[in-house]
């Protein structure tokens, strides 16, 4: 196949059966936060807290996907994707996170899955994309074992309803982000600032993942995997102190989530912060997987800690690269580097990989920079495959412009532009480019 890049045709090849997809999440696009029996999530509460979200925005309407999903499925059908990765909102299924089932919420996802199947698009369901039911958070949230056990019950409920049609399952999206930004730094919901005391939240999310794998398989789930956020960690300087800082950050961002899932171990740097009895959970956490999902956006720079910093590292910006409107450096080869790292680290323990998110924020319907971003990242991905990494799919983040967490609606990640006043969808140039790319593979 050929990719158009800077006016030139660039030849690339991907394996037969390679999956081309798009991703979204429930809280970022659904809206209808008070419709259909949905309960309150931690992000509803966080958005209602003054000063937490840029411009005081919330996701009460977002893209109104809850009411407009047939239109969005039609967009995906025209796009020609093989698969659509969406998330199920836990508060729509169990408004309090436990107990009775909200049938109207299950019906919504049942209808969405049916529409995808009728359009020839494989449903890929993520069970948790950060929208914890608020009552569970009030009882301790991810700092408690009970939340992991409640999550397994929720996974069984959704699996029983949808496992006959959903092709791929992802229990949790990016537990690192919840732990780091939600519990350690307080920049995301639920807004706690516990620093290293937040790390039990990582363990109990890992446990929730493992318990959900078992629950889903019991319902006949076809394929179960992950979607972990990963970044290559780059020391600011080639000195021992910066390399040591990089090892600590690598453990907290990458290996605290991949190691227990794939090998049943934790990196030694985080063990002192884990809850008592964590080792007894490792066999459940390491339940065999059918695929490993990598969400990649950028590398992370790091240096030795400075005086007065309670952390064993300090973050440093990655310089010398183009930057998105979300202030992220565009480093395509970082994807190749990280895939090589995990292939070497885990060997045969690494199942086939899917890039479950890759995307960038740029403005305008004429979004040439987004086309360049994906072209360059696919070129890096092709190199990783040529170097022996078994990668089976690529999911663009995101189908639609959407609510981008604490930054509100300013960053635009979509292949489709959304006018937030009228909710009119307008395919961008990158949408047409991706459609042509997919057609060119068939």
C-alpha cells in the first residue's frame, strides 16, 4: 500500500488481517449524564468543582453520542474501519457501582453493538475509562479491594449481555493515568493528591483487571486484553543520577502495570508502597491475555530530583520536536522504541499487540498536521513489525472531537470535527485520508 505524505507516495506494508480502528470513551462523547437512569461518576463531581476544568466545562452534553450514535456509526461505516473501540459507562449499568442493574443502560450498549455489527464493524468494548461511580469513591474508591471486587461483578453483568457480539474486551483503560493524575497529583478525578501513597490504587486496578478477565471469560468472551498508556522514559542527561530517576519513573508509569499483568511480578521500586498481601493477588492479575493494548502519545523526559521535591525524579520537557495544540511533542520513533522494549522485556510472555490509542490534537477541518502525525507513526509501527514485534492493529484516537478531561473542549483529537453549539459533525481531511488508507489495504 502507499501512504500520501508531503505530496509523495510512501510505500508501506502491514500484515494480512491488520485491524484498522478508531477509539472513543463514554464520558468524553456520550453526554446525557442525567438520562437513562445513569448514576453520578467521579468525573461529574470533579467537573462540578470550581476551578478543576478549563472554562468551567462539563460533559453533560459533550457530543451527545448517547442520542446520536446511529449517526456516528454511519460515519464509521463510511470511514471503513474494521473495529470501533468504545467504553461502557459503569454508572449507566450500576448507578451506585454495586447491586441492581439499570436495564436501560444495558439496552443502550446492546443497541450500539447491534448497530456496529449490522455495519460490519467489530465492537471492541472497554469496561472502564475513568468514570468510577461516585458512591464507590465515597467508600474509598481504587484505594480499596472492594472496588476491584465490585468491578468484577460489573464485568460479568456486561459480559453476559454483550459477549456474544463483542470481538475484543478491555477491562480497564490506562490505570496509570487514574493512579498518577487522579490519586497522586489530584489533577484528574477524584482529585486526591497522595503522591506515592496513591500506589495502592494501581494495585487494586490491576486486581480489578485480573478479576474481570476471569469474569468475562466465564461469559464466553472471545478475546480479552488491555489498554495501558506507555511512554519511553528519557533521562535528561547521561549521568547516573538521571538514569536512576528514569528507572523510578519507568517503574511508576510503565512496569507497574505491564509487569504484574504479563509476568505476575512488580518492579522492586514500587513494592514498598503496595498494600499488605499484594503478592496473594498476583496470580489473578496475571490471567492469560489474548492481546496487549498499547496507548502511545509521547516519551517522557526525567531528571534527578531537586531539593525539596518529595519524589525521586523531576519531569523534564522533551525538546526539539513539533508540538501539538495539547502541548505534546510529536515523536513517532518513540512508538517503535517502546514496542521494541516490551518485546525484549517480555519475550514469549507478550501476546499480540494492538495500538489501542494513537492520536494528536490539532485545530481545523483542514488538519494536515494530523495526517502527517499518523503517517509518521504508522511508518514507525511498520519498522517495529519489521523488527519482529507482533502488532495486529492500530486504533486512531479519536473518532470525534470530545471533552478532553481537565482541558475541557479546547484540544481537538477527532477525525471528525464537532461543533459544540450545534453538534454538527464534519469529517476532517484526516478522516478522508484514513478512509483512503483503509481502502488501499483491501
